[in-house]
């Protein structure tokens, strides 16, 4: 099992990536936050030699497949084959109101996005004529001037972020990897996610080894009370934000907390953000997140994902101390993680 963590910041992304590589982390990822999702990885690629890099995730629908293909190709080149293009759909409100893009039929759109990327990559690799004609996008022109040619490190793998069964099934059917959203629990992962993975693989006649599954988890880790309190506060805030989203209610339903979703949603619409974390009690926090000392967090991760995933992504909504992260990686090295997937 490999372990990934967040690459934070922008100007110091290269230095941060180098330190994380030295700590023994296997990979880093960026997400769509206050900075561009690709730029920090450009800096990280030049500052590291073995660290794997990924977008987790780049929001797909506001972007054009040709644009994404060039960005992915270049990062794969700069990193010498260490890049994964992670794509996600986000939710309707964000795509339509923040990006001003279209969101309807997200699973069909994502399927077509992956198909378009595969077609563009194939044209670059083989020189075959580009002739992709979809419902949402078409690409039929690729003059030599715009064709970078075969990739010396191979075209980058494509992973899809998923939570609901339809997107998880799609990832298992057409993608190289699945990034399981961190707003999940052990019960939801086993009852909803794993069966959807199996269904998607069966549809495509693929085996489990054809899909790299990354189980993501919110980590609230501290070596002392001060560190842990900071982590717990950030974890409650993030969970309350996720739990306010109607699209994520099915995860709450599995645990019997679905009544919280409309209450939190109402608070968010009234901009009463500061009241929302108080609705996440200790039991709920511990059910969703991996909480405690580095050794305790390692135990939670092993219990939730051991033998079930190839990678685990640490989602830390706070500035985790690098010494704490190093202790967590070391503790995981001694944990019983089951047979690798």
C-alpha cells in the first residue's frame, strides 16, 4: 500500500514536495482550491525524483479535453512518468455557479471526457487521425504543429474521483484509477463503494488489478493535545461543510445521520458557517475521520482499508506538522495492512 498526502501552497510547493519525499511519503496531490490545481505540481516535478504526483481532482467539465491532454502530457514529461491525471465532476452548484459551465448528465459527460482524452492520446502516440465525435464535444483536427508525438514515459494514467455508485462504476469501467472521496466511512466503503467497483469492472470485463483504488480519509492527527485540538477543529469544519451538501446525503444515510444534512444546508445558505462544526460530535468525527496519535491513526487506516486498496490519501484540512506526518508514515510501515491489492 502506498500513501499520498496534500501538496499545499504555491510558491514553496517545490520545497514542500522535496521534504515530503524525504519523509517517505509515496505521492502528493493537489485539489481545486485557492490556487490552480496543476501549477504546484510543475514545481514539485522539478524538485523531486521519486515522488508520485496527481491532481485530486481537477474539475473536468469546465475544461476542454485538448487543454487537459496537453497539461497532463507536459506534467508526465516534467516528472519523467510520475503523474496521474485525476478528474472529478464536483457538484452542480459549483460547476454552474462558480465556473459557469454545464453540469447536466455528469456521468455521461465524464465518460465522454475520458473517451476524448484516450482518443487524443492515441493520436499523439500512433499518429492515427483524430476523429472523436461525442455528444458534448468533438475533436477531429490535430495538425502536426500541435501534436507533441509519442510520450517517452507513456501517456499518463487517468483516475476519476467518485463517491456515488454511478461515478464509481464508471471509474471502474473506463479509468485507470478511482479516487474515493474522503467524505466516507468504513461502512459506506464496504456496503456501497466496493460493490460498485465490482459492477463497473464486470461491465468492462476487467479485473481488480486493472484499477488502482485510492481510499481517501480525513486525518485528524496530533502528537500532543495542542496539535490534536487543531486537527479536530479543522476536521469538524470540513465534515460539516461536506455534510451540508445534498449530493453527499447517501453517506450519512448509511450511518443514520441523514437528518443533519438539511440542517447543515440551511445554516450554510444563511452563511452561519461558524455554527456548523458544533453539529459534528465526537462519534461522528471518529466514524468519518482517522483520529488520534500517529499510531492510532495508522490503526484506523489499516482497519478501514487494509487489503482493499492500493493507495491511501491523507486529507488534512489543516497545516499538519511534518514530524507528525513522518511519524504517521513510520507507524503505517509497522501496521498490518493486509495483502496488497
